[in-house]
C-alpha cells in the first residue's frame, strides 16, 4: 500500500529509482565479467590430470622482461607444471629484455622441458628468446630470423634551422651528447656507435651458434637482418621442426612423459587489471614509455617502418 502511494505521488522519483537499480545491476554485471576475465586463472584442456603444461605467451614488442621472468620462475617452481611452451608472436624488441628472457628460458629448460612455438612472427628478439628452449617449432609461413641489431636516431637539424632553434650543450666529454637530434652525427661518433652495434650483434650470433649447434661461419652470412619463413629457417637449421601449437603441445607432453588424455594447459596468473592493459595490450605502458622517453634504444627488432 505504501509502495503504491509513493509511486502515485512521486512517479518521476520512482522512475529514477528504478533506473538507478537497473543501472547498478547492469554495470555490476559488466564489471564482474571484466574482472573475472583478468583474475587469476587456469585454462584446462582434455581431462584434468596430475600434471600439466605451462603456457607463456610473448606477444608484441618485447620491452620489459619482468613479467615473463616471473612467469617462468613460477612455472619452474610449480610441481604441477611438467613442461612449458613459450608461444611467440613478436617482432622482437629491446636487447636487454630479449636477452633476459632468453637466459631465463635457458635456465628453466635445464630443469623442465621447454618448447618454443612460433606463431605469425618470431623475429629478431623474438627468435633470440626462442633459442633458450629445448626445441623450436614454427609454421611453414612463420616469419622468423632477422638476426641483427638496429639503433635509430632522429635528425631534426634542418627543421630546427628553419624555425630558428639552436641547442646549447655543455658536456663533460666529447661523446656525451652522441646521437643528438639537433645536429649531424660526426664520422667519429658513427664509428663508435657501429662498434657498439657490432658487439651486440656478435652476442646474437654467438647465441644462435651455441643454441643451434651451428658453426659461426655458417651463421654469420645469414645474420644480416634478413627474415626467413619457417620452412627456410628449418633448412638453415635455425629451428627444429615445422608444426603448429597443437604439435608443440604434443611434443612437450612427450618430453615430460605426460599421457595425452590427461593433459591440461596452465596459463600464468594475472597480477592486476587495468583498462590500458585491456585496450592496448600488456606491454602498452612500457611501449609508450620507450617511444616517448626520447632515449634511443638498441633493438633486436624487425619492423617494416625502419
């Protein structure tokens, strides 16, 4: 009776109240499903058994290694994870991040079988990371290789001259402002940076030679930044076999001695939730920081925009 009187006396207020309840329920449901999708989870295929295969994905430009290293460490210490697949879909990225991921994969591969599974692209730093695995799978059309290093600088001297901008620099040493965007690079600076690039490139070539059991003299001629299809990479000895993700799962299970019918695939737990991560991917903030910092980075990266 009281509810009916309230509705009759205050129809507008009653309508707003109903809309408020519906709005709360609607957005509450949306929020629940979003948070649930980013909550700690395990995805299982086949019938749950005593052991599983951990899946770690390397997607996009490799800027930071921290999350991947944490995931590898967690899987290495988890007794339920009997083998690991590194699923790579990346053109590479920062040298430091690529090398750290490679070293951590190699460290983990000494304790548990690790199979690298290449998707569409696993080039440069993406290929470098794969070298730490016990076996490397690629699709026939996967783009991989790109064994090389790149360092890019912006030269805005002509534009700055037109607008009348002039940089005044006080430095402690001749090379302190090497790569400055406000002037042309000297031949001495170019030679110095080329020596740096050659050193980092040699580290890549050495890693390929050691990991793939290939002589340096066979790696060096093809380590000029060129990309290969998965089929070509197999012919060069850069990967072990052609196969998709399912093939990699079957091989990892075989290496770990797991029955195919009792397999489960275990994905890492998500640490947090952010709308930036949801909209632009896990590395969004790191990529923005890298490109907006104004600091040139030495990269193991293949990109058509270079």
